C-alpha cells in the first residue's frame, strides 16, 4: 500500500563496501539503522496476530476431557489455553493478551497464588463456582464478570454445584512478560482465609449510581470485583431503549471502577455490547487488541476482510489496527458480546488511535 522508495525513507543500495561495513559493525554488536529503519518504523501498526475464532462447541468436549486427565493439585490451573498461531512464542491469543478456558469439578478447589499479571474471568457454565480474591469470596453465575487485579491472592473452586464449572480466563501475562515485570507467588498456606463477607465488594460498590460516601479504597483498580450478568443485561437493555448506539459497536457499555469511572484495572478494560435485532455495525479499527466472548445470541463479524460466524460462548479476537464490524443474525432477538482489551495501556501511554472505514458504506468486502 505504501511505497518505501520515497524521500525520507531508508533506500540505501547495498555495495561490497557497505556489506563489509555491516560485518565490521556486527563484530562490535552494532548496526546501521538504515538496514532496519523501514521495518522498525512501519507506516502504520502491523499486528503479528491473525483474526481467529475458537468454537466453544468444538472445544467444550476437550475441556471436559481435561477433567479426567489432570488434577488441579498437579496442574495448578486446569486450563485449555487459546493460542494465536502467530503468537505461540508468547502464549498470546492476540497482541499481548492471553486467554483460556478453565474447568473445575464439583468439590474441587485450586490453591491460591498471586502474580504481577492481572486476570479476569467470564463465567460460561455451572453454578457453585466461586473465586476468592484478597479474602473476599465471590459467588459466580453464567455471564458474570470478575476481576483479579495484579498482586491480589486468588483461588477458585466449585462447591455445591452438581456439574463442572467452566469459565474463560483473560490475563495480560504476555504484556507483563514483555515488560519483564512478572512475579509469581504461591500462598504460604495454599488457601487464604476468607476475611470479608461473601460478595462484600458487590454489596458495597455494585449499586447503580450510588457509591459509599466515604469509600475506604486507595488501590489502582476497581473496588468492585464482580459485575453480575443480571445487572449488566438490565443496564444494557435500559440504555438500548434510549440510544441510537455507536455505529461501530451498537449499544456498548464499559465495566468501570465505580469510584473513578475509569477502567476496571490499569492494564485491561472490559465491555459488554448489545446488537439489537437486525443490527449490523460499520467497520472501524483502532490500536489495541480485543478478545470477544459471545454472551448471548448468534451472528457474524468481519475481521480484517474475513468473515467469522459466531454463536453462544464462541471466543474470537480482533488484532490491533484491524478493520472489524459485527452483525446480529436474528431480526428480532438481541445478541450480546462481552469483550476485554488492552485499551487502558494504549490510552495511558497516549497511543490509542481510531479510524472509521469509509468505502462501501462502511462495510468490508469478504
Ligand atoms: O486462574 O490464576 O488461565 O494464573 C492462566 C494463569 C488462569 C489463574 C490462567 C493463571 C490463571
């Protein structure tokens, strides 16, 4: 698309003298910038990851099979991770984001640990699932969203349930490793003691537009750790009644830190969007990577010129600076997409950038 053979771009023609010069530099662990300048300063972002969709229907039997193959005591976490073929080297599903599907049998409890990577969960199936984050036990239902900010002790289990619990994990492990800042600790007692009432943060901070007048909170992440599907869907449904929505995302709301209105964690943000019956969006692209989870309904997305059909609990990704648009398959029922992203990183470093797709009424050919 762009021609590098223009004034201001590197276009040095190699000669035997230059080749000898490069070899001499290399002996001193040095090099000539103009040999790599066009690669390291691309005209626009070039994502490594490719657009992908992981079918829940295809993966679910294997997720359940893992129940019989490994125990959480041995595996640490029993997770089928989703890997982008172009990001295998960093265990990322897209960009610098990791995702996986974790499963626990009734009665199982995984031990507590903490790390510098931040984590989030989106619950897929099963009741009886719980997670304990910094001494608070949170009970989990399908489509609930939970955060495990960096540095917080966390452990998960399934008690009281009669069927396995399955949820999606999202972590910024690849980013924190790229920044060479990861730490990992196992809890000295394997399990934390529960120090706060069950669902305490949900009760204190999960009330619509009401916050405690004197919040006892100084940490850089949301004091609200669980966002229930019930309240999220209710909020989206109400909002859908009074907005035209975004031309690119339909009716979209961000899960936020209720004290600041900012992202739930410093490195990862999350959203839930509703595509109303018959709705299809226009394409846009932005810096920052996104992993989607189909919370409700079915439809398709066109990502980088490739069409992906999706249905409930499928997971798909949109790499940075890749055109994408979404369509609901139903003319009457809404479809809902949960997503998490690295936008807080992009925004806090002032490198978030967005562009609308103009040709063909905003729709990619595919
Ligand atoms: O539950 O803490 O899928 O540490 C990957 C790494 C889950 C977790 C993952 C983790 C976790």
